[in-house]
C-alpha cells in the first residue's frame, strides 16, 4: 500500500473523528440540560396537578389513563421515526469519514464529563 493511498484514507478519518468528538461532546452537554429541564417541568406539572386536587379544583386524576395515553403517544412517535436517510448519509460519506465520525461521536459522548 502506497503512502498516498494510506494518507488519503487517514486524513478524512482523523478529521471526521475530531468533528465527531466535538459533536459527541456537544450532544452530551445539550442532552444533560434537556433532561434537567424536562425533569423540572414534569415535576412542576405533577406538583401543580396535586395542588389542584388538594384544593378541590380537580376531584380525581385518572393516572392510569394518563400513563396509557402517554405511552401510546410515545410508541407512535418511535414507530414512525424515519432512520432510512441515515443509511444514505453514511453511504455518501464513505467508510473513512463515517467510521471516523461514528467513533468520534462515541468517544466524545463517553469520555467527557
């Protein structure tokens, strides 16, 4: 294998690996804040419903129906998610870029605090 062929595969792999690491790092930070915000909002919603029930504005909350409806909606979103375009995206990039990007995202997501 000549050095030109080797270099033409290493540079895209390394560059996409660095970009992937940055994406993984940013993804972890953003997901952390999203989970904090969603947890806070869910807690405030639950607290609000409990206060409404305590002061008599709401007689009873059908928690089973609320849980079942929420679960059904989430399952609907998951089954209708379209990930077929992701395959085409990695196929277009090629093996060195997509593997470097994938490993970089994984390393950036796992290794950051």
